[in-house]
C-alpha cells in the first residue's frame, strides 16, 4: 500500500484509508500502514502494536486525558472499492463506517503536538464481527493502562452530531409448547404456533418507555425479530420460538433489562441468548463539558449500541462523534459527505488545541 500522509487534508487521508481493504479479520495491511505512518510522522507519541490494533499517546503531564478511538475493519466489500469522488461525496467501503473518522483522528494525532489534554488514540480491529473478537476487549485484557482517560470519543458516524451514551441491547427466545398430532386429527394435539399468538399479542400491546437522561431522550423498543416453528406440512407443531430484541435506555443495566423482559412474558419460557449494557451519557464531566463547548452542539441520545459502552463500563464518560450518515453504513452505496470530515476535524482540533 502507498504511504499514508497524516499531515494531508483528512479528506484525502480518508480516501487513502478506504483504498486499503480491511474486512474484519484481515486488517493487517492497514494496521501496518497506520503504524508505519505514525512512527514516521508522529515522533512525539508513544506507539505500541497489539495484534492488528495500533495505539499511540502523549505524556505531557496534563491534568486530563482524552481518548479518541476508531475501528479499522469494515464489513465485506460489495463492489464498492476503490474509492471514488462525486462532488463533496466520497464513496467506498468503510468511507462512512468508519475510515473517515479514523482519518480525522490520525490527522489530529500527528498534527496537534501540544494538546490541552494528554491524548490517547486507539485504532482497533474486528469491531464488525462477534464481540468476543473485538480488539478493544483484547486491549482491555492485555493493555488496560492504555484505556484510562477522562473522556472517550468514538469516531462512529453521527453526521458530525454529538450522540451521547448508547442504548443497551439483548435478545431472548420466548418459547411456547404444545403436543404433536397428525393434522388430520388436530384435536388430539396442542398447536405451539397458535400459542405464540399470545406472545405476539403482548408485543403488539407493549408500550415502550422514553427516558430523559442528561437532556437526552432515549426511546426503547421491544420487537419480535424472528419466529420459528413447525415440523412438517401434516403435523401439529409442539414447539415455537419467538426471538425478541429489546433496546433499552442506559438507566437500566443488563440484569434489570432481563427482569423487565421476563415480566413482560410472564408465564412463558424465556431464554436470554445475548446482551450488552448501554452507556450513560456522562455529560457532566469537565472534559465532556469542554468538548460540548468546543462543538457548540446540543447532544442527542445514541440509538443503537456502540463501543462507547465498553468505555462507560470502565467508568469513562464516552461520546459518539464522527463524519458520515450512520444510515449509509454497510450499504453498497456507502459514502460520506466530506464536509462532515472537515467539520469533525475542526471541532476536535478546537477542543484539543484551543
């Protein structure tokens, strides 16, 4: 791959990053390039490599430390490489999620040599796949000191808005039972699929909460996302499974969210298959207040789960702030408005350098 110029306009840097394929699990080439560029162009930083993650930080003795993080991996390529430009739009796999955010962070790490806050930057691998492979989890286990900060900002796409905290998420299977029988003699059986109608009825009548935290409104949702039942075309089924997904406000931890779902489906067999707590906004911290002042933005709630929850779990206030429309992530037509890149770079430079 061609050498990355970290001092160039971050728009050009974003295009260069997009042109290096880095599907989850195959980030080595991009991680090599990022590490090499930081070592050659950011001599004021301590730099370490951990697997396919690259980390760098200052040691200036500032009273506070800010951590900027972005993942290097993308979803599978969908005929959308190499990058291309169309006016102010930059197209390509990862352009929105989230190589434009990475470009902003890399550019600032190399060019802001005397920040007001000590700075840590983390570029990590395997965010787009199962959580057990996420590079942040590995860094937390192997290099926990590198994740200490007074504020973490994740460069996920937010269309250059400030999205605070994030929702929690869980999935559960709600099971109904019955008794098998030949469908020609259905009165001898009990139909589990029919019984699942009661589960769907509870979902249809469910009224989700809207919770205000630090001025941000988090809307919850409890939805059926799958249903599985049936044995054969002539058999009354004896089991049906409705899979539900609950997106919950961060005032509930995972245990409280599980209790709530169990109450909603009281009387049914409920089995939780996965889940992750959300992140409180943490907007009252001095570092967060300083960032909001620099951005001039009114923060809004983050709908969805992001790795800010990992930082919140470590007691670090965390925000989402990055270029790109999140609705374009993972699409064939994925692109980023380059004006978002410029705005995010300007805001973060004002916050870091004053």
